[in-house]
C-alpha cells in the first residue's frame, strides 16, 4: 500500500515547479515556523539524513518524513494537495502564491 499519494492539483503544481526548478523533493515539516506541511525543495539543495524515512514518490518526486514523525503517522496514508494561498515560506510553491498541504487517512497496517 502506498504511504503517500497526491491529488491532481498537487501533481499539476509539482509539474510547474519542476519546469522552473528541475528535480524536486518533499520533506514533511514537523512543526515550528511552517506548521506541519510538506515542504518542497530543489532536490540538490536539501540533505536527507539517517533520521529521514522515504515514504514514496509523488509525480516522480521523493517524499520524506522524519523517523520520529513517521512513528506517529505510520498507520496513515498522507494525501498531498495544493490550493491557492501562501504556506511554508521556505517551500518553492510559495512564489506561485500556492501551498501544499496534507490530509491523512488511517490504514489498517503500516
């Protein structure tokens, strides 16, 4: 079972961002300044560490979450969506006046 999926709105926004910035990656924010939102970065500008879990890919773009946050969310599937508005100020989509956000659905097994 997939652990992360995306809506058509999110897939379209990812396509636009790839045209402008090249290969991307997502990292689910764990709080603080940007809340708990998926942050989108150029793939070569974000270092994935030993404490990050690869949940899967959306629109051929890898999606990561911290091990600690994964433990809380391992019984869910994350659904990445996009809408108008400004979200994470460090995430690429903010320049487009758009924001990514996640919903989650409980699944029976991690």
